C-alpha cells in the first residue's frame, strides 16, 4: 500500500492517541508529550503516516538509544501505530521501510533497532519484511497495560539495508 511520511501537524494530534491497540497502551500521556519532532536527530521524534490521498493512517516514532560512550554508538529505536482501519494492508511494513531508508540516507547511523511484544505477530512480521533480524528476548523491560512485558529486540544494519 503506498504511504508517505510527513511531519505531524496540530490537527493530527487528536487522532494519534494510540487507541485500539493493547500494544500502545502505556497509560495516560499528554498528546503533546508524544514523539512528534520531525528531526531524525531528535532524542524523541516522529512523523505522520498518510496514504496517497493524504488521509492520516497513524504515526511512526523513534527514541535514540546508546550502547557506549561514543556518539557513534547511538542508534534509533523505531515504533509505529496505525489506526485499526489502516492495519493489514501493508502500510505498517511500507512506513517502517521508509523510516529505515530516511535514517540510513540522512544520518550516519549504522544500526536501527525495534522492539515489540512477544505476542505482537503483525509487528514481528512487518519488521522481518523490512529486513530486520530478531536478536533475542528482552525480559520484563516494557511496562504496558499494567505489567512488565517480554519483547523481542530487532535490528537492521546499514550493510543489510542496501544503503551506502
Ligand atoms: C503492527 C502494525 C504496525 C503492522 O502494520 P500492518 O500494516 O497492520 O501490517 P502489514 O499489513 O504491513 O502486514 C505485515 C505482515 O504481518 C502480517 N500480519 C498482519 N496482521 C497480522 C496479525 N494480526 N497476526 C499475524 N500476522 C499479521 C501480514 O499478513 C503481513 O505478513 P505477510 O505479508 O507475510 O502476509 C499495525 O498492525 C499496528 O499499528 N498495530 C497496532 C499498534 C502496534 O502494535 N504497533 C507496534 C508496537 S511495537
């Protein structure tokens, strides 16, 4: 399904509430505290996902992680949420593919991560279709729906992405 990524606007905010998915139920949060900074280097950033007519489908987001003291050891961990009507038509795969391409094209990062619940089969499959590899179980790290949850850590490296 053709999608585009664009900066989030003020009018998008009410729709980007992460509703209708147990995998986005992180408890109360202010709309403006969600990740909507379009700069790829923002510690916490995000972009809107729209279809080819411009209709809002959801959003992608990222938070920068660090694996050591050097700036070169930082990497974004990406996330996504689509409205229930937008799911299951390839938009999640395509939006994450485009986000990965943006990071490899416009930053020098070598690694992009994603983390998803062990029960979230749709996101696991979407990540694998983009080219992410599953690295292992991250135990009890994510607080969601009133409990600590196990998830899988995924990554894709620059050399695996076809990017230079
Ligand atoms: C997870 C999500 C981003 C996936 O995007 P999507 O557009 O629905 O998925 P796609 O249509 O691109 O499908 C990707 C693959 O997953 C499969 N899939 C889709 N829904 C599935 C489900 N409920 N169970 C198992 N597989 C599923 C598809 O069949 C496809 O694989 P295939 O091409 O081999 O058949 C989307 O469903 C969503 O936003 N869900 C709610 C929020 C969420 O879970 N976000 C991720 C939190 S980490």
